C-alpha cells in the first residue's frame, strides 16, 4: 500500500487548457482574438506549478517557429491553419482553432527537448510580449527568464472554477479584454512520458461546444487579421 502511495506521489503530470476566447478591438480597423492558457503541473521543469496567461494566434506562430529553430531534426505538431475566411464571430471556427492550439501545446509539453526551451516557459508563464521574450532569452533585459516568470502574479483560474482574474506586475504586460468565451469540460487523464522517462500522467481538458459565444461587435469595415 505504501509503495502504491509513493508511486502516485512521484507521478509527474502537466495539465494544460486553452479556453475563453476574447475579442479585442485595437482601433477602428484592427481587431484580434486571444485565448487563456491555464497550466497546472508538479513537474520540476516548471518554476511555477500553476499559471494563467493570455496569448493570441500570432504568438503561437512565433513560438512554433522558435521551437523549430532549436529542434531542427524534429517535426513539430502543426498549428490550426490561418484561413483568410476566419471570422471572430463564427463560433465553430473559433472553437476549432482553440482546440487546435490546445492540441499543439499538449504534444509540445510531452517532449523533453522542447521543455528545455526558455521561450516555451516565458510563453506559458509570463505576460511578456514577443519582443520582450526574445530580449529576455538573449540576456538583453534587466531580468532573467526565471525572474520574469517569478514576477508575474496570477490568481489562477481553471476551467472548473467559476471566476477569477489574472494580473502581473510592472515588468510584465497585462491585457484587458471584454466579451464572453467558451469553456472546456473536465480533464481527461492520459499517459505520457516525463522528462526523465519515468511514467507520468497528464490531465487534458476535453473541449465542449460553447453554449454562448459573445464578442465585441465591430464595424463591417473593420479588419480581422486571420493571423492574429
């Protein structure tokens, strides 16, 4: 019995959710959508065990390219395609993209080589934008990668919780948003391999069809960038 308890205690897991799509209107012509990424883990690979950040599609594109640059011989999972016909007000299209982004992260987080990339950690556990993430990784900021992650404070919000907020200090960038997004269902456990090749378990959220999807209304002439 004690051996079983010890085995469960040592089991590493990484849980990731991509949820709550929100539309942001930068100005009259430009609108973009971002998604909340919630992470819960007991893995030694991560400095913080729980975090919630918001990222847009273009930041996922940047992350995949940088991960590919550092893993030239590895075939990375694909992102959902950037369609010129993508509409922020189409519930089905937004949900499909959100599920594709989550699947991308699920696969990335199972790879020990990719887990060692500092950009992935900044992407998941800081609110730094692309420019600041690049500068931080290259040692061009007054703070290290670990400090950038540590200085960001979160009131963690997971899909099963009703409400909360995320925020960070002056060294990180916060995002304001408006609108209602979709949520995901309870986590479904699957087996995965941890960074030390020992058995571990990852709890992955199973997305459900949103009951309600409300976004900021925009002018018919406003620009919606499918790559955003």
